[in-house]
C-alpha cells in the first residue's frame, strides 16, 4: 500500500502551494527525504544564517553583517566540499524529516524549518560564531596594519632602498642601499626590546623594515618564503614602496 506525503511551500503572500508525493516503501521515503534535505540546505540556509546574525549580533552594522554572512558562506562552502561534514548536516535534517513524517503526512517547509530544525540551526550558529571570530581578527589586523603604514609614512627615511634576500634556509638577509649586510644590526636592535626567547625571523624582518622605513623595499627570492601572510602584510604596510624582484644578480645564486 502506498502513502501520500503532502509538501507545502509558501508562495510569497499568495498562500501555500502543496505538492503530493506518493511513496510505497521505506526506500522511496528515504529518497524523498534526501532530496528534501538538499532543497532545504540550498533554499533556507541563507535565511537561517541571517537569522542567527540578526539575533546574536544585532548590534553590528549592515555592512558588517553582510561581511559575516560572506565569511559564513565561505565556511559552509568548505563544509559542502567535505563529504563527511556535508553528509553530517544533511543527515540532521533527514532525521528531523523522518521524525516529523511519523506524526504527520503534511509538511509546510517554512514552518518546518522555523520550528523543527533547532539542531541544524545550532550547527549553523557555530559557523556564524566562527565567522565572527574571523571577522574580528581580520578587523584588528587591518587596523594594526593601518597604524604601521601611518608610522612608516610619518618617519624620516634614512635609506633610499632596502634589499631583503630570502636565503635557502628560509632566513633573511637585509641589505642597505649600498648592498651592505645590516642583518646583524637589525637583529641586535630587535633584541633590545625583546625578553629572552627564541628569535622569530619574520618578526625581526617586519620590525627592521618599519624602523628603517625605506623609500623602496626590494624583495629577492620571495617564492622561498613559507609564510605567505608575511608578504601580504609587508605589501599592505609599504604598498607602492614594495618591489618583488623577478630575478637579478643578487638573488640568482639562490634560485
């Protein structure tokens, strides 16, 4: 004996339209619920995300909420590319559908999503919280870089140019405009304001470039840099002052 499952979808302000689906066995029902779960994830996820943002982070501005939505969308997209995670969240919706169908053969999807997907909403809420954390970190980073850029622009320039050579061991050699090695001098200056501990080459480089505030920073062998964010940070601080060398006599021995 076959059963009928009626699925309703609100059509703006015109009312609810129903689609009747007939299924004769558990395999059919499982297939319908699989398709419904996919549909719900595609159609309602945006509204769920914005609902969480507006409820938990109502104090943020419109542009900030949109940025958090975009970050959340990126995180959810990464989830969708992971079959294990994507299957987990889809399974959550399917289980709710099965539970609902046991008690009723009529489903209005708008109401079902609003009142019966609390566990799925909680999982989306975790993505939103992660997005907010990422947003705050990025905002603090942007403000910090802006401050460093202002500091560099306000400083008197001693060196017309500085050359940064990335060595094979991933360390850096810092040369002045006369190609004299001033790395050790920069390290000593850095250590003066540092408590005992291991030297971080990236920190030394950033500190040296900001202190020297050259008119031009020439990067050699930049492809050897493992910390790609370092290059992005230097680009954001020095903007048009940064020159990425494509190959010259200084860096060719290391290429």
